[in-house]
C-alpha cells in the first residue's frame, strides 16, 4: 500500500507499523500511538487526514449493511470514524493490538493474530496469550488474560449449534462458546498460536507437553471438574430420553363401507367421462373462434398498410429522442455511482 504524502507529513517522528486500504485511495495507517485515517479528494470531501489516539478507555463497534463505525471513548471526549464493512476485521485487530500494546498488556514485538466477537463476548488471540472480554462494549479495561505459560490444556467440545473452547489454566477449565460458523476459524487461530509458542505440531502433542511441564502432584483433583467462569456453567442439556409410543393399528373397513367405496368410484368415472366430452366440444368451438379472429386480423392489416409510412417516421423521431435521453442518463448514472462509492467508504 502506497503511503499518501499527507500521511507522511502527519507522522512526525513516528513510523507506520501497519496499514489497511479502505478502497480506492483511502487508507488507515497505524503508528505506535495513533491511527491516521486518510481520505482522498472526492465529490463529498477534500483530501485530509484524521488522527485517533490509541489510549482510549473503551471501544464500541457498530456494523451496518455497508459500513462499520468505531467509537472510541477517552477520559475527556468521544471520537468516531467509519470504514467499509469488508474492512471491519483487519481494522479492529490493529486497533485492539495498538491499545493493548500502549497499555503494556502485549510485549513490544507481540502481535494479535485474531479478534472474534460473539454477541457480548470478545476473544483476542495474541502470540503469547489469549484475552477475553465480556460486556456490551467490544473492548475496555475489564478483561481476563491467560498467558500461554499458564495454559495446562486445550480442548474443543462440538455441539449442534456452538462449539465449546475449553482452555485450562493451572488445571481450571474456562469454557468459551463459539458459534459453529466461526468455530473453525477460532480453533485454527488458537491452535496455531499455541503450537508456535510451545513448538509442537498437533493438539495431542500440545496437551502432552503442557500437562507434563505444568503437572502439580499437590493440586486438588476436584479443580479438574470445575466449570470456572465458562459461559455454559450450570446449563443442563434440554434432551429427553423417553421412548416413542407405538401407534395403534387401524381397523379394517367393513363390507358396507367397501360397497359404498365401489359406488363412489363408479360415480367419479362417469363424471370424468362427461367432463372429457365437454372439454372436446369446447376445444372445437375455440378452433372456430381462432379461425375467425385470424381472418379479421388479415383484413385489418390490409386496411392499415396506408398508415405504415407515417408510423415509421414517428418511430424514427422517437428513437432519436430516446438515444439522447440515454446519453444523459448514463452521465447521471456515473455521477451517482461515484457518490455511492464515496458514501460506502465512510465519508
């Protein structure tokens, strides 16, 4: 991604650590302390750069059909900016990573590999730890951290609607429910981060290694069965084991009912034969009417041949007028498309 000159002038002594293209020439660049949102010149705005500090106390994300709005709350103010909807995830990852680094939660060389949102739960996977936040806001200071050095087990429990990610920290399980449509990405991202950190290549190898390294013979075995702070604590499965009852056999029809059925069948056959005869007669009438209509149309065509030349002249005039209108509409359509594209980019 090319860095616009206006952004370079706004950097000062800082360097750009990451950038996300917002479509066309628009972009957002991330320095250690700020997000620089660059907007190119368009029909609705002039070229410009807006700055947003990373030391926000709270971050809210609101997704629409085409745009996503980020609202950052600081001690003394609130600031907002929007990006196209298809840029939501990369921008969110960089914002959360920048905030965690400036707050001293992440190491200077540690990056975020995934940010996942499930209703009021946000899960952040970094290179050396996983973080969890629960609340109406996407992120604030009230979050939990599980360093990979403290993780003693990783398991996944498949369900019909959601998958439970079970992270054991010092033998205590923490369950996080992920919808099945996102569970695959969550599982892959979390496994890759832990595999890289512990230098293993499979889930079984990971669990064997961290169980050996962190085994404590004095640990209370009852902790292994604790539900921790999982979101599914105390929830019983809504499943019944009752057997299905067999349906009773239907009685055979009596001889009187069979006789009545035979009579009804004969009546239906007779009505069907009558209907077919009536349909045949109607078809004959329709053929005669069609022949009369064709004859009348031929006579009308011969009578109107004198007006054909006048109609042709009128059509030529109308065609010229329509072509001129089409040219005007195409110009207007190009202008409208440009306006829509700029609105989608959050202007």
